[in-house]
């Protein structure tokens, strides 16, 4: 079996995904632009949406399962007047309804939007990546199956009305949302229309933050290159949200062999001397391991032989 050659780039990168391509398309394009086979992403973004995507390159692909990205922020355009089978502008119209004139009243719209803040039980769109019996829901929906997904709890952390505009016989609300992981803005739009005695769908969406990563940290997909990726690499410690512990060359040699480290390593970080505490071990501005204190020693959970760049302590 041929041995995989070491990656030349090992880092996390923020990419501003353009409208019209899938998250898989972004990964395929980056593989070519960066000349790296190992590229993956954390958090899918619909083809009709744009904005923040967190991408792992090389060894950093191993971090993607550990990145929680617990909250995300968006600017959404919600169009009233009809629903679609996908709950966005890409789908076929399934229901039309009159738009009450009061929905053009900015005060009414603002108050309605602010009332969305809180926890809700949300039924995800049938056209979603949720697995049903081992098959993606959107594949079943495209095949003409009736897909019924169970409701799940989500949280709208903040919701702020930005604009109200007339559009034909309907109207469009532009809203800034911050929501918990797993929240579908398409479903928020659908349910908002129904709650107001009308119908609605999501007509545009831009993700402005994903976890701690903002649009200002992202590069344009077309600009991606190895040099720019190194220059604009995200700090993996900050993205993971774990404390950092600097180690010297002797400790690094032990880390690369997977050896346990003495708790003396944490003498200046007593808050980490709690069983179960997780941390990033950093050397020479690179993430070299994710470790955990087990009550007796610092134990390696993930070791990165090549080191993941971008660390800024």
C-alpha cells in the first residue's frame, strides 16, 4: 500500500463561500488551488448561501470533528407570499398566501422578529443533509418520498430586523440572526410565514460568523493559494476554544512519541489540574497535540507529527 506523502500545508482556513456552489465544490476547488489532497470542511453551507466556511488542510482535517462551532450568525432575506418545497428560493412553490399589509410596518416586523429569540422546537427542512435510515433526507425528498423529520430543540440567540421592503404583492424582511448549531434559517423563514397567517421562504442567506470565525478572517475562494493560506491561517487554538500550554523541545520529543507528560508541566496552570481538563500543546507557533489531564499525568489524545500552523499566543 502506497504511503501518503506529508502535506505541505497543515492549517485551518476561513473561506468566504460564493453563492452557487456546494460545500463539496469548495473543497474540490481548494484541493486544486492549494495542491493538497487532504482538505475538508466543518459545517455545511447550502449552495444558495454564501459566507463563512471553516476548512481544514493537511493534518488540520483531523481537527474538524473537534470544532464545535456552537453558534453561527447570518444575514437572511425572508420573502413573504409563498412557500417552497426546499424552504428557499431554489425550490418549487408549494403554497401561496396573501401577505397582510401590516407586515410592511417596520415596527410590527421588528417586534415580531425580536419575539423569535429563545428556544424552539424546529422541524428541519425535508431537503436537508440529515440522515434518515442511512440516506440523506434531501436524497429521499428528491426521489419523491414523503420525508417527515422529527422536531428538535434549537435556540435563536439574537434576532434583529435590518430592513423591510415591498416586493410585488409581498414583502421582504432582512434579518440578522445568531443561532445555535443545527438551526435551519430556512425553517425559521417557513415557520415565521405560517405564524403570521401567510407563507414565506428564505430568498438569500449570508453566514457572517461560524463559531469564533468571522467574515473578516476569510479569504475569497478565487484568491486561495498556498502563500495566502499560510498568511491568513486561523489560530487552531482559538478555533478549538481550548487553553494553550507551551512546551519545550524535550517535552515535544515525548509528545511525538505519545508519551505521558508529568503534571509538573501544568504548575503555572493550576486550573488545568482537574481530571478531564483538555488543552492544546504548542511548540514553535504550531499545535502539536491535544491532551487531557487524567488526574495523574497529561495524556495525549491527538498528536500532530507535522504540526498545525497559525498559532498566535
